[in-house]
């Protein structure tokens, strides 16, 4: 790796990533991470990238630093620059964290329904009962809920989102008494598809209002909740992996393990000598 290039070609990089069939969210993430590297000097020499890695570790989590390195490596591939900087090695996480509990979900939905915000309550319910990513849920249409599943193109592949009978009934009942001109399900007050940021903002506001910890106030927490509740009722890991769209079982296995709080509690109870 030996280049003194400092000006980041964002337009060309974005076009190249689109050709690689990367999602808009992924492209935005790569470009945002490149801006962090650019502020460090943007010099694509190995020494500079290694220095960048260690400096970032002083104030960022290893996972975040590795995200920066992935973005830099992708940019280097686009530019034909040799990239041979190693990622930060971390111990594989053996627990899940920042997951909304069923009790917190029930309290959240109860509060929203009491205050008449049935729409947000419905959106949260859809995520909690399907395990869909927010980017997938935003593609759902009203007509999809006439079917048992829907196939969506996301993250470079076709994903099957299963729509449980109880959820389909809830959505249809909601739509019966709602003036809903849009064919899309997840819409904002202007009738347009709500953005991922817009949904997370509303979720955080609702969680703050009803005393739900801010750490679990994000859409992906509801995907984790789905997995945890599913595995309590059905120990079929292969089925859960298929439902979540995981390419292998290793990712899914984490939902069979204790949370970090449960691990600490069990260790404290066990180590009594």
C-alpha cells in the first residue's frame, strides 16, 4: 500500500457501490465512515491507516473501528489500492444486550394505545411479530397481509418475511377503521413511507414517554425481541435462522444464550467460595 491520495472521490465511490448492488443505507454508512478517515488526513498509506486504527480505538469501540476499516478497504478496492491492514481482534460476544423485554413491549404498546397512537403501536407490533429488519418492514404493503408470507429484495438477496395469522388479523382490523390512502403500510403523517430515522425517532420519543430504557429504543431491538421470544416457545434453531434470514446457524445461536445481566447473576450465585 503506497499512495498519497487524500481527496475522497465520493461520487465515484457511490456509483461503484451501486454497481456492486449495495443498499442505499450501506452506501451512506461507508461514505460517512470515509469522512471520518478523511478528517484524519485521508492518506492511504499503510502506516497512516494503522495509526488511524489505533487512534480511533482510544475513543471508539472495536466494532466501530472495524466498520471504519471495512469502508476503507472497500474504497481501496474501488481505487485499486492494496489494503492489508488487519481488523481489530475482539472476543466473540456470547450474549445479547440492549433487547427490549416482553414486559417493556407490553407497557409501550399499552401506553401508545391509551394515548390513541394506534399507528405507531401497529408498526412496533409488526416488527416484534415478524423479526423483520426496519429496511424490510418499510417495503411492506397493505395487500401483503392477505398472504401468509411476502418475498422482498433486500441486502442483495430475496428475503421471505412470514406474516403470522394473529398479526394479519391485527393489521386488517386496524385498516378497517383507518383512512389509509397509501398502499404502503409504514407511512408518516404526510402519507409517505416513513424513513428508518423517522421511525427510530418516534420509537425513542415513545420509549422516553413510557419509561422504556433508551438503550432498547431502536428498531433492531424488536428483531432481537422476536428471536428471544420465538426460541422460548420453539427451540427449532434452523427454523428461526430461516425466519431471520441468517446464512448460518452461528449467528442465530446467540439467542439461545443468557443476556449479560443473566450471566453476571449466575456467576455471582455460582462463585461463592
